[in-house]
C-alpha cells in the first residue's frame, strides 16, 4: 500500500471476511513510502475459484475504507468427480449404488477405504475402466462405488465415508453420503388431528394419504378403523395398488371431551399389514 499523500497514513484496522485472516499489517505509512497488509487464506475446506476480502480502515480523508480482495483457484491434490458427494434415494428393503471417480496426479495416489460410518453403507474402490474415466484429466483415476444395502433404516441418510489416499499433502478425504430411505408404504400425515369442533354442527373430515413407494409391487388398503366411537371411514383408491385416500369423518355421535385414540389402516403389504396413527382433538 503506497501513501501518495503529504502526511502519515494511519491504518486503524484490517477486518478479514469469512475464510480469511490478517496476521499483521503496517499501522503507519510515511508519505511516499509503502506498507503491507499480510493476509492468509486456509484453503482446506475450499475447492475451485474463491474470492476473500479484507476491509481496510484508515485516516485517508477521501477513501477511509477500502476493500482488498484475495482471489485464487484452489486445486485439490485428490479430486472427486462429477461431484464431491453421493446422494441416494431408495425404498426400504432395496439396494442402491452410486459411483464417483477419484483422481490425482500424485505418484503415490492409491486410495483405499479407511472407514464407513454405517454398516449398511458399503464402499468399494477399483481402478476406473475406460468407460468410467473422466475425459480431459491426467493422472490416475479410481472408481468409488457406494452401495446402500437393504437393511438401511427408514429416514434421512447421513453416513460419510472416509478414504485414505496415499497422498502426503491430502492423506484422507471424507465423502458425504446423504439421501433418504423411504418406507415401502408411506402415510401422510402421521398424526390425525381434528382440533376443536362441535359434533353434529361442524362437518369435519380429515384425509390420510397412503402411498406405495414401490409401485411395481401393488398393495391395497383394505379398510380403516377408528378406536373412538362415532367416526366414519372411507377408503378411496386414487390409483389402484399405488395410492389411496382414507377419509375419516366425525359424526354427530362423537362424545364431548378430549379425543385420544387411533386410526388403524389395514393393507395387503406383508411388512406392514396394519399401520396405526394417533388421533387427537377436542369435541366441544
């Protein structure tokens, strides 16, 4: 930073943006002299083009604040293509596999699986075949195949895999494995809430949507029952074997007071022949 003025340039602060630090800076620069602001960027969690800023605060009467920028392209020693993560979507009881390519120009590059955080996520590494290789890249390429097995539990999936690379500068990499394991039969909502209503006065119904997430194997909703007397149910096929709407209606025979019961849905699915949902509300 050069001081082109006729008096001392006082720098009172150098405020780094996210991902950037300022170890030190010259606080006073004499007229005609030059000073320095030293900046540092930790590139560990970055890849590709980056731009980091430092706000310089001084006593310059015309430019009291100046933004300085550090721009770079961060190239990892080990790259993961086409993206540095794996996302899966699978129905419970099925398996799903996804591939990414690991590549590096380092001579010591020989990736192995160091750790899989969940037993139902399997990782296999093998040299990439010609049809698997990413064109336009030099160096060695390996195919990483991630498989979610049939025993993966229902719900959101978060199971990173750690890879040992053999590269001194980047000895390990962690690949996020995320997605969802859907139930074979899903139900929405999971709570049948009638809120507050007056029996016989308010025509109130609630719809339950039952979806077969594996339509190649049809299932049916055969009937629905409510444990609280005075409720009427109707099963309506939206798409036979795939989607059903269960209508639950409160009649004038529902007794006053708090509702604390269940709705039972009966299906032809072997894994879930009966699905039970809580029913809540208040009859005024």
